[in-house]
């Protein structure tokens, strides 16, 4: 069965006080997860320990925003998959467009990060998406397939264990969202690619991300191949994030 999943990407935002307030708002909305819906938040790495302690007895999961491709060693500033595993991370984002753009992360590096995470039992949420220029040039399908193909190739027989997030770069943090039809069309392409590679695409979750808000979530989540969302800005307001999670049903 395809898992319904909503993940909050806090990016480089928050503070100990703001995080406590946000999590209190989420915890107050219990029972938060219903049926097959899973909810997770991805705070900055420095707060993971505290977030893990706060959420330990809840049904909200937590994850990281990035992971090193290396197991350990002299990689100043990096955080390993083993460290994330030790903190109880269920998920880690890899290949977010902000990391691809600002840290020059290649398809190959993203794939190695996904592999490192899976090797430690942390599920990678692999982000793919085209820029506006690529969409306008009619390259959307080719771009997302290329990005996903690198990960499929590297994960090989474990590829069905990842979660995929389609995030059109032009919709992230811009207030401009893909229409449900535009999003569904790309999700269908990705699912077909996953099916061809793993034969298990009907067990894999593909999330949509890009300016999802309480007022557009239900229409997006109603699409056949959209299994939930990766939520940036709106995940920083408890009421909005809860409303988006509830829109899954
Ligand atoms: C994201 O950062 O993954 C994201 C989708 O951001 P936003 O919801 O703010 O567009």
C-alpha cells in the first residue's frame, strides 16, 4: 500500500523557543496521524535531539534536511547517516533544490547521500524538480527522469525503499504552485519510471512540494499519484500544517 505522508521542511528557521511552541501546537492537534497517514518534521540538524525528545512519545516522526555521503571522518560540518540513525530519524531529505542550487549538489552526490541514508535505515526523501527555464523549454520530464534515474541506479535493489518528492523549483517558496493537473502529470511520469525500475511503485510514496497551503492542499492530494506533501513555509505555522495534514483525507 502507498503510505500517505506529510513532511514539514523547516529549512534554516526556528529557535528553541519557536520550535517548542510549534511542536506544542502540533501535539495539541492529536490524534494527528490517522489510518495510513504519517506526519514528520525536519528541523535544522542542531535541533534534532531536542525535537526527538519532545516527539518521542507522539505519533509524529522527525527527519533531517541533509546527510553526508560519507560514513565518517574529516568532513567538517557534515552529519553522517549513522548520527541521524542514532537520533531516531525516520527520514532525511536529499537533493532539495536549495542544496542542488546553493551547494552545487550533483545527481551523483544526491544518489550517494540516499544510499548512505538507506544503509543506516533512514528513509531518504529524494527531491526532484525542474526550474522554470527547463519547464518553459519543455524539459520537465527529461530533467526529473534524469535526477531520479541517478538514484534508482545507485540504490539498485533497494530503490523501492525511498520516498520521492516532486518539487518544481519555480513553485518553492514563491507562492506559485503547480496546478493539480501539472503536478499529477509529473507524478505519473515518476511512478511509471519507478515501476519500470522496481516493479513496486504501487508501494512507493511520491510527495508534491511547492507552496502547498491549507487552501490548495486538498486538490493536490486528491490527485491519483500524489501521496502527500513536502511542506516548507506552511509547516512553520502549527494551524496551517495541521490543516494541510488533514487535507490528505
Ligand atoms: C520546500 O522547501 O520543500 C517547499 C516545498 O517549500 P514551500 O512549501 O515554502 O514552497
